[in-house]
């Protein structure tokens, strides 16, 4: 079971699952998050994709501007996490 599991988080994730298209997602996340928070999440997704594509840390940092600390955390999540990155990024192929 996820360490995040709670009624409050269930409500958040159920709200996200109601989004039907990209326009809905933009509207919801623009209201929910700051621009910097959205950019940070997008940067993490891009970095995870590049890691899964076999890019080096140096290449990813140069392309995305992500910190090495954050990139290391993403790498750890990909290797030892719950599989969330792989599931989402594999479904885009």
C-alpha cells in the first residue's frame, strides 16, 4: 500500500481522474498549482523519459536543467519505486 494513501489524497487523485482532455488538465492544474510547480513536474516527467531512453545524467541535466539531486531521486524511483513512471511513460509509446 502507498505511503500516501489517505482520504484527502484519494479526493485529489479522484479529481485528477475526472479530467477528460488536455484542456481540462491545463485548467485544473493552473488553478491547483503554481507555474513553477507545474514546470517542476513536467521537468521530472521529461527527465524520467530520458533516463528510460538510456540518456546519461549529463545529457539529461543539459537538456532539462534539472538538478542532479532531483535526477538521482527520479532514477531511484524508476529503479526501486512503485513503477509509476514506467507505467505512464510506457503507455505513451
